[in-house]
C-alpha cells in the first residue's frame, strides 16, 4: 500500500498502528487457550477475548453475550442466514421463504440461493435506480410466510445506505427475522442494532482498521434468536461456532472497534471532506464523470464514479498503476465483468463497465485526495489519446 495511493479501503483497510501494537502485545503475552480456564494462562487468554467481545458489542449497541466471534463477515453471513433458516425448519416452522435483494454481497446472495436445495424459497428483490429496496416490493414479498430477510446496511460497491428505518418494521410485522451485513457500515456510521430492529448482524474486523481473519455475528437474546451451527465441534462460541479463538486477532478487532467508537464522528467528517475535494477536482478535469446514485444517502467515504463515454474503467485503471482503486467488490475480483450491483440498479453494461469504486480512508490526506483525482484525470487523457492515435495515423 505504501508504494501507491490507496483508495480501496472498501476492500480492506490497513491495520491502524494502535491496533497493531495491541495485537503484538497480545501475541507476545498470550500463552494459553482461551477455552482452557482451569489455569492462569487460559484465564488470561479468556479475559482478553471477553474484553474484545465487550468492545465489539459497544460499537453496535449490543450486549457482549450477543456477540459470536467468527473468521469474518462471510462466515457470519452464512451462519446467520443458513443457521436461522435451518433452525426454524428443524422446529417444523412453515416459514420457508428467505428474502434478500439483488445488490447484496455475493456471500449473502449465494447463502440464500443455497437454501433452495433444502426446500426453502429464495426471493431476490430488485432495487430502485438509487440502489434501495422499494418498501412495497418487500411488503408484497412478505405476504408469504417468511423465515428471514437479509438487507445490508451500506452497500459495498456504491456506499448507498439501505432504508432500514422503513424496511425493518415491515419485517417485524410479518414475523420474520431481519439480518443485516454491517461490514461496511460498522465503524463508519452510527450503528445501533436495537434501533435498527435487527435480529442478526455481521461484522468484519478488516473493514474497520483491524486485522484480517476476525469477524463477529450479533445474535439477539431478547426476543431470543436461535441458530443451527454451520459445522460440528466443541461449540466454543455459545454452542454456535466451534474452534479455538485467535486471541491476538480478537484483541486487535476489539481495539479497532474501540477506536472506531471514539473517533467515528471525526473519521466520518474527514472522509466526507476527502470525497468533496476529490469530486470537485474530478468535475473540473473530467467533465461528464458522475457519481452513481449520488442523490441517495451514502457512507462518507465510499462511492462509485462513472467515467464519461468512451473510457473503460479497466483501461483507466491500467493507465494509473500508482493509484489503487477497484472495479467493484473484492469478492468478485476473479470475474472481470461489469458490476452486477450497478446492473441491478439499471445501469447498462457499458455504463457499469465505465464505473470505478473509490474509497479513501482514515489516513488519507487532503493532498493525497487531490493527487488521486489528478492521476485519474491524467489516466483518462492517456486512454483517450491511445484511442485516437490509430485515427491520426490513418488520416496522415
């Protein structure tokens, strides 16, 4: 990351130096297994895990007992969706419908689709042009007895905030569980699982300046939400998730959550300022560039920029190796194709193929935001120059 301007914090954030220091201290001082509490070393490790659990809970307004540690949001999303649906089925519930929307993270979409093999009915709702679910569409889908609805709080490609304040009451009135992928939202905007009406919520450490390999699932205690575990083992995490917990990673996760809780408003203001600086410079140097779904409520530091006609996003990225941006979600990076999220929002294949995801971060400076915009403008000019070169030769 140090060799280039890093504008891909939506994919992963660099570990905050304060988080690294906590992790190093934990790694050097942790000799016990947090699940072996018959001796001092194990109790010390367990205490560190519980401290991290309390920090994660505090970030989202949860009780520490409602936090289940996982390897990341992908595992948490799978556990929430499949675990809730399977538990209800095991109880003989007639609720077989599972609802999500077309702009969700791939692991949510695939988890919902996978349940079809077990007799569930997956429903993928369309979204409006702004990337948000129409409440009438959700209300109509909920007319069939529904087990669970999964809607992310903030989209990982566009930064658009889903209108959970309107949608959550519809889910509750229908008697279904509401799960939200909070990976992009937690630590970036205020998150309160109670006020949001969530039964389940997924988090990822490396999206908020913590280490990769750690995540969490919020599982509401009252009214109680019950899940079937994904895999067998010792059931170390409240019987829902087996395996020895990585204490030093969780210590880092907890520290990252504490910092996000204390400095979140400052971070949000900084990111909004960087976005304004970047876009002001882009609009001067690259007329015709627009932000996809700009009018919708957004995260402060994540947006999708659509380049003017004739500029392919892949070509522009190739022309600016010193600026790290992406075409869309990192989960789809193996597929060099226009974003399914943008196409679900009604963009044509060409429009989606001209779109870049940009996401500065906590440590990005205003000068770097200006330089990043200049690099993008210059790369666009180079791509246009190459496109015109054959015509010049032919005409000469």
